[in-house]
C-alpha cells in the first residue's frame, strides 16, 4: 500500500509493504502515481517502510501476469509521473533498492542515500531487465559505460559506489533533512528550475524557455530581490 502525509511543505509518500521489502503490485503503482501527481506541497519525499526502499515489481504478480507489457507500461507511467510532477521529488533510499525500485528512484529529482543503501538490477539473473524506464534513464544518470556494467552484471552497488557513479547525489544519515532543506526554497522557483533542467528539447528552445521563466520570476519576486540587494 501507499501512505501519504503532508508535513511542513513536504508530502511524505511511503511505500508500505515491509514484509515484501516494499515490492509493488499494479494497484500500488496506480496509488503511487496519484500520490505524486496530486501533491500540493512543493516537495515530495518518497521513501520505503521498514529496512528496504523498494524491491521493485512483486514477482508473485509478475509470474501470474496475463499481459506483462501492460504491467511494464504501468511502471513506466508511474516513473514518468514522478519525473514530470509539479512537485520536486526527493527519493530517500535506506536499505536495498532493486529492479523497479532503482527505476523509480532514477525518475526522482534528487536521490539521497543513507550509508545502508544498496542498489541492484538483478533481473538478468532470472531472465528479465528493467522495463520501467530504466534502460532510458540509467545511461542519462550514470553514463552509458557505467549503466551497462551495472545492468548487465547484476552486481550490487553500495552507497559509496552509487555516489561515485552518479546514481545518488549525497549520502546522509536522514534523507528527509534534504527534502526539508529543499522545501525552504520559493515554490515557483523550485518548479521552474525542475522544468528547465529536465527540458529535453533542443538548446534554442530550452534557452528561450529559460529566459522567459527567469523574467517571470524576477517580476514575481521583485520585492525579495530588492531586499537582498540592501542586505
């Protein structure tokens, strides 16, 4: 199940199936999409309950699927909802992230690990691969060489290795503190920054959108800017 709680400018979304290491079923994917897409808070903090972040797809469900492609698309839509959300999504990884859990984390804006975090794409060991957008996002985040090594070998990365390869951006004891710090920013500036960094259009279109968004923010925050000049 997916639990949500709004707390001081942060929507906390918890994947709450600790007995299965937070493995996801179709209904969980749908609920996770809704929890992120409907967030009013400027920052969403995504976490797993218990001692794992997320084991990915529930293999009991996968083994009984009538339409595996539909389940793959559901995972892709959930990852896209995280990437495209108006809210900034901070993913706190404490304990194992495997398969689809890695892929959902890849879609987040910030991936923050604890020292106990580990990462793996074990699908190749039993005839599968990451089909929730992972083959597209992994090389963007890690670079093609690291992505292929990670995905093809099935090896597990600890937090330090994940930091070296760019899979996470920080290692902290409590990732929620990063979400809280991000939430101190101006909500409109957070939204605009996320959109601009994630813009995949050509450079000319990106620069035009960037200039226009910057002008809008200057107008919206003219008093704050003036106060900063006098500080």
